[in-house]
């Protein structure tokens, strides 16, 4: 039977993600548009994004935080290009974005002493194999497989190398052990439901020490350069951005941060996301045709919730037929206006990916689930 109740907001994309509940363009009226980002007003707003993020995330006092170009990718790449090569590197990957960082390290930077620790979709590499005498590059939450590291217990406090963590779909949704992470990146359009284009980069004192004591052998484009004459350009970490940010996006980031504060802070954001995962978990447990892509329950992401179709009809299809059937299912939901952008990532096994970050209302997820059952049934019957 076709359900009757529709999600009030069908936005379940894994980035850009749903705006915060109650968001409207009107909330951006105070934006410093048409003004220089180097004017007092612009600088104040950029500095406010940094200071409010710091407070809400509970960043250690001696960590630095900055706004950098080119979204999360820009933030990760400026770290890889600026810091790697000083010692051996262990780079971990278990889905598409992590694989991208493996490519950067091995094929672009060509760091000779690199070990790639790679696992298939649904799994994690063996974290016990990681050598923290080396620099370690990893993704906290694999957005395209819905597999996250369960915690930071595998990272020693007294490591010699640096830990470089792409945490873009984890920050504001998962507990991050900041003291175990030396360079952490994220963007505004993920858990905060902000706008794309800008990256956030947090640096530990040891990461800053690396920047100031090491010069990589390869050229650094201007947008990656964080030091001048062997000293950190610390203005970058106070809101003096390397190049021009969008003041409209900055205003939207401030709007998102104010909302998080209003609802009770990071902890409430994390609880909202975990509650969304719990809702989907209950449904998966009572539903035969679907399962998590993440094999181990403690690695299941509460943000990018990736699901595979395990029904015997579907399993008998070829890879192409399966991909086409999943595409039809997703298209049906979009036509009904009940779920947008929930196809699995293009390089991931075909299935569904539903965003469960804190800007998604639990009631909307509850309303979505009967539609998933309905769309699966319609797709299966159509063969
Ligand atoms: C884990 C991860 N890393 C990197 C990216 C790329 O982010 P951006 O588009 O912000 O550069 C994404 C985007 O979804 C991601 O999920």
C-alpha cells in the first residue's frame, strides 16, 4: 500500500545536507555582502565562525582553527602537500574518499615510504596494523560506505608521527578525540547543513611544529601555503583567509552555529544523529530486503547511513541490472517528492544512502521508511 504520510522535508542528501530546521534565506539578511572580507565587519564574521566552532566543538585551547579554500578537499590537500614527506606514511582507505587520499599520497606526491592499508566497502582496515611512528592519514567517517572508526582508542597519545584526519562527515555528529588528532578537516555543508566552498582546518601544536620545521620537496600552490619564511601565517587561523570567501556562506555558517548553540550544543547534535541511526536500525532489523553496508554494528555511521539491498530477487540480478533497479527505486521516491538524493555514491555498491546528521528531523526519517518499503515493492514487481 502506498503510504500517505510524507516527510515534511525530503532532503536526505549526504552533502550538501539538509538545512537546519526552520532555516530560511531571510536569516542571512545580516550578511556582509558587497563588503570586503578584509574590512572590520568581514574579519569579525570570519573570526566569529572560528571562535564559535571552537567553543561548540570543545577544541583544545592550544589547537588552531582556520577557514581555508576549496572545501574539505582543499583542507585535506593543503595538509598533505604541506606536511607529508618528513617521515613514512600510513594511509588508510575503505571507500571512495579515502581512496582519493591514497592516490594523492602515492601517485601525486609519490611519497616513497608509503603503506596503503585498504579495505573493501563495508569493512575497516585492521587498525592494529597502523604504525604511529609514521604519519597516518585516514577518514573518520567513510561517507560513501557508511563505515566509521568506532573511537580513537587505537591511536596512541605518545605517537611520533602526525595523525591527519578527514572528518568532514563526522564533526558535529560524532565524538572526536581531538588530542589524538593533529590535523582535522571538515566543511560547512555536511553536518551543519551549511553552504559549500569553504574548508575548516584544525591544527595541533605538533602539526604547527611540522609546518614550521619542514619544507616539502615539491612546489606548493599559493592556496596551500600556510607558512612564510618558516613561520606559520597565523592570520589564516584568525580569519584572514588566503583568498576570498563568500560572505553569504559565512553568514549561513554563523546561522548554523547559532542554531546548534540554541538547541543545546554539540552533544544534542550528536544525540539527534544517533537517534536517526537508531530509527533506521530498528527498521533494518524488521525488514528482510535491506541491510547495512557496514558489516560491524559499532562501525555504522550515524550520518551517511549506507544500505544494501539483500533480497533474493535483487541478489540474482547482474551488477548492471541491480544498479538500474536501485536507480528506478530512487527515481520513484524522488518523483513522489518523499526523498531526494538517496542513491548510493556513484563509486559505491548500488543501494541507498540516507543522511542522518543532526539537521535531519527524526520524524522525517520515520515518515520516509514506509516509502522505502513501498518503492522497493513497486520496483521488485516491475522486475
Ligand atoms: C569523507 C569525505 N572527504 C572529502 C569529501 C569532499 O568534500 P568537499 O566536496 O567538501 O571537498 C567528502 C564529500 O562528501 C567526504 O565525504
